[in-house]
DNA sequence: CACCTACCGTACACTCTGTTCGACATAGTG
DNA sequence: CACTATGTCGAACAGAGTGTACGGTAGGTG
C-alpha cells in the first residue's frame, strides 16, 4: 500500500476527545494574554498534551483550527444570538424599538465578553487569513442582511428618514458596531457594559432606525 | 575595536535612499494583493533589491518598518486630515454641522482609499503586534479626544440629547467609524463613496451630535 | 488471539528570521 | 594621490517553527 499521509480519525466519539482538548488548550493560551498569531502549534501541542502527528491528523493547520473553533462556538452563541434577535428584534416596528435594541445589545455584549479571547483571535486572524476571513465574514453578513431588511421595512412604513440608504446603513451598523463592541470590551470594565449598550443602541436608533431629519 | 553589531546609517541623505526604496517595495507588494503578514522580509529584499544586512541596519524588524511607514504617511495624511478637521469641524456648532461632517468624511474616505493598502496593513498588524498597535491606537485616540470634546460642547449648549454619554459615543463613532470606512472601501466601488460619506455622517449626526429623543 | 483504530515519538526537509563579518565601492580630506 | 570613513553586499550561521512521513504501541472488538 502506498503511504497515504495517515488517515484522519473517523469515529465520532474519539474525534471529540482530542479536538476539545485542543480547543481548551487554545482558550487557555489565549486567556493567558497571548495573541493567536504568536501562539505556535508547538505551544498548543504542549498545552493540550498531544503529539504533533495527532494534531495534523485532525487539523490541516492553525487557521482551520481557529475556524472550526469559531464554528463550534457559534452553535451555542451565534445561534443563540440570532434567537434573541428573532424574538426581540421583531419589536423593532413597535414605538419603542430603542429599548429592544438596547436589550439585544446588552445580551450581545455580555456574550461577546464571555468569549472575548476567542472572538478577538478570530477577528485578528481574519485580517490576514482567507479561511478565517470567510468564516468571520459570513457571520457578519447574516446580521447585515437582517439589519438591512429591518431598515427597509421601517423605510416602507415611513418610520425613518426617507433618504436613508438601507444597504449602506446596515453595513455601517454591523461592521462598525462589531468593532465598537470589540474595542469597548478590550478597554472598558464590565461595569460600563450597560451604559455602552444604551449608547450604541441610541446611535443606531436615532441615527438610522428612527432618524428624524430637521425638515420633518 | 569590538565588533559592535554594525552601525546604522547616520547621514540624513543616504538614509532616505534605502528607506524609500523599502517603502515603495512594500507598497508594491501590498498593492499586488498580498497581506502584510504574508509578505516575508525576503520578498521585501528582493523587491527593493537590497541586501539582508542593509535592511536590518535600517529597521529592527518588519513591525518597526510598518510603524515607520505609517508615521511617514501620517505626516502628509493624518496631519492633513486633522487640518481639515480643524477648519471644517468647527462648524459643528452651526445649525447644519451635518454637511460639514459629510464633507469631512468624504475627504477622509478619499484619502483612506488612496492609501488603502498601507492603512489596511497597519490595522491588520495592529491586531497582533504591540509596536504597530501603539502607533495605530494613538492616532485614533487623538480623533476620539476631538470628537468627545465636540460632543461635550454640544451637550453644554443643549444641542443634543442631555442623556448622551460623550465618552462612550466618541468611542463608538471613532472606532466603529474607522472599521466601517475600511470595510466600505474594501467591498465597495469608489462610485459609492459619496453616498457612504453622507450615510455615515447622518448616523453620526442624528445618532449623537444632534440627537433628538422622542420626548423632546 | 488477531485485528483495527488512533495516538505517540522521532526524524526530516523546508522556510523564515535576525546576526555576524569580511569584502568592496565610493566620497571626502590632507 | 593615498588614506580613511561610511555604507552596502553577500555569504554563512544558529535558532525557531511548519508540515510530512513512518515505525511503534496501547486498547477495544469480533
């Protein structure tokens, strides 16, 4: 038999054992203050206490590892977040959507803070790695579509400035908001979260969702 | 004489020759689509056609190179931008500051687009490199201070929602705005710049500078 | 017991980094 | 013109990290 680079583990169960060990190892390293870029595969191996060959049997490289980590995180974070969005966000057409958005952002910030080290690693790596960027981008694009749809609804009902450009506004809100949240968490204390959520919500609300121009 | 690691060039003139060669080499490589992280020192040497030892006589490493490149760019970009800000921004207390901000952003976006590859490299590298991050951060913090001061002025004159938190708003505006601009440029055509500037300006204006709450 | 699955450990080829140092080219000075 | 200082070149090297290859081994299963 020709030497086929060694097969990857196939049995559902055993797969999880190694991979979660790697995930927690990376989390530990990230939480200890290292940037993902600086963390070598060697350090991950040492921390997870597995061998080099085992690692490469499971992950193609460090990028795929991070992307997979992100995906596994999203299944109980992003999905959870979109669940919130579905319930709360719908109140967006109600008169005080501002409070809805504030609550939504407060939850979002809390979750973001909880997993901050991993999310920061993803955003950091997405800047130069195509695989991670694809993953990162697709997540935000989903939000963008949602925001845009809501803005268009409000435009249709004349609930905001008729000159508002829903597509561009949605981009500003989502991509700028993401960065604003990340920066807030990395520089401010948790005690500021409520104020931050309220302030960001107000900017979104009065700046786009419910924009009242001088003339109106 | 003991071998002191080889002195760095001292004469003003000759210094510039090598360094600008390196700068243009990096710019060429960035413009050709490569991410700064992926660009090895070797490639820079080849592109600039200088030797390894010469490079390290001028720059400590790739990070310092990028930070220096950024600084040299700022002397005729950031400074220029803050000059605009000084003249136009002051109109912020006038009734239609919205138009002032729109113009300011339009110029900012244009400049950002012109030097996009380098600015993207800086933001990309700042995410994991301390030296570049210091540089990147200090630039944005200057803007943040400016925005915050303006917001506080408007608060004092009761020109916006009395409940607005100037500190947090300034952070959202500057850090979120930076990301929004970067994302816009990397995904949208130049023809969209005017609409984008208007939309971002509107969000800033109605969301913070001139926020009108329901009750007022 | 024989077999298979999945991990271990070592070894290896390769790439990149940052340093060192002798050689050389050039320009200014006495 | 000879001397000297300056700055670049080129080659060599140690060290770190990456991804691959493959033989060996423990444990569960039929």
